[in-house]
């Protein structure tokens, strides 16, 4: 994909911002492949959801041109906020700084610097999980509810699992201005993707809430404004209720082919997103094509792409614990 990733955008702001974003996205393989655009407003992004297109057509010589038109709905997606407070008591910060300073404020800065990678990493996973299940899945479900009985437009496939021990596979076509992430720069000069701000000016004060409530210490807040917009819902699809342990409920090669066909998938802008465990289980589809000779010492059943469409195995999706999905047209 040629669109900017969040890491590339962060580098345009500063090397420090790129380091923070890299930490945020360390364990989020899907977020790493999302194309990003800048929101038109600080708190939301307006976009066209295309519902139909009439393109140019072939005509006879000296005949009138075909009327071209794009039918769309103006929609608005609010930015989400990755935000969280951190606090540390002065005594704890000094205790953990190995005596390198006796200044509580400096000790707190060093404490937060050590804890930031862990905190941002967790925040990135929560963001990816939200995008997949709360944005992409819900938009996909709404679109398939809308097309209803028109089987030719459906993009969801039911593998048949019914024991609430399911997996799923998402297929997503992404491009800037279409299905993509958006961000709103923040900070005093709107020149940062992420900020850390000290409460009480970074001065020692009595902490009001959290595990350090009532203690004298320091507090800071991390914040970033990002969201995901779906302007082309017909390019979202998925296979649901996959239960590899149940007879006849495993995803099949035909299902994957049908899914990619339904969203008009292209290797240039489409990804298959699933839990890492599901990516491993897809190796079962490869077994019939593998021939093992006496000289072979290893067996590689990994699948990194399907018909040229890249497979993203992520740590954040649920691993065989998804509830049964009822198809929107049922």
C-alpha cells in the first residue's frame, strides 16, 4: 500500500514522535498496515460514503456522452482518544531511581520514562481491538443488514460454529479517503501525534485518585486523537463462527476465495486479518498440497498470503472465544 502509515507520519513531526508511535504499535500488526489521513477538524472527520458510481461508457461516434455520477452520503466520524493517567508517589520514584537523584520531580520523570513503553504498548493493543470489533465489524454488519436478501452483495460468510468458541477472519480493502485511519494533531502548536502533560505543572502534590490516592507525588497524562473511518463498507467482509474443533465448521479454501471475491480484493490494497492462532490453523488447508520425502527434515505449513492477499496475524483478536455471530439477514 502506498499510503502513509502512522509511523511515517510521526517521523514528519519528530524523531521523538516516531519513537512513541513505534512503541504504541509494537504488538499491533493490523494498525501497522492501516493508511492514515489527517482529520478535517480537530474532533471529527467528514467524508463521503460512496453508495453507487456511474462511470464513463462506450458510445458511438457523434453520440452524446454518458452521464457520470457518484452517489454518496456525507458522514461524520468522531475521533477517539487514547488517553490515560499515570501517577507515582515521590517516595516510590526516589526508591526506584537507585539514588541517582534526590529530586522528586527528576525521579518521577525517570520513572515515567521507564513505564511509558509498557503503557503505550497496552494502549496500542486496546486501540487495535477497538478498531476491529467496534468499528470494522459493526460497519460490516450494518452494511450486510442493509443489502439483506441481495446475496450478490453480501460480504459476510458463516462457517457454522455454534458453541461460542469461535474464530473469525476479516478481509479489508484500505486506502486513504476510503477505509482508513485518521488522526488529529494535538499539543500547543498542533505539532504532535501524542502528548504527555504533567498535572499541577509537574509539581509535587497530593494525588486524588488511583492506587496512589492520598500520597504526595506526581501525575501525568498521555493523549492521542485517532479514529477509523469506513467510507466503502462494501469493501469489508469476514468469515465468522469458525470452530476448528467441530466437524465441518472449519474455514475452507472456497470460503476464503468467496470472501475475497465479494469485496473485490486486490493485492495492492487488501489484507486478511485474523488472530495469529487462526493463521497457523490455515496451514491445514496447505497439507494436501505438501509432499514430504525421506530427505525432508522440516515441515512448513505457514501461509503468509492467500491468492496474493497478505495475511495479518495479530495478537489482539480473540483466540477461539468469540461468541456466535448471527448473520444480519437471518
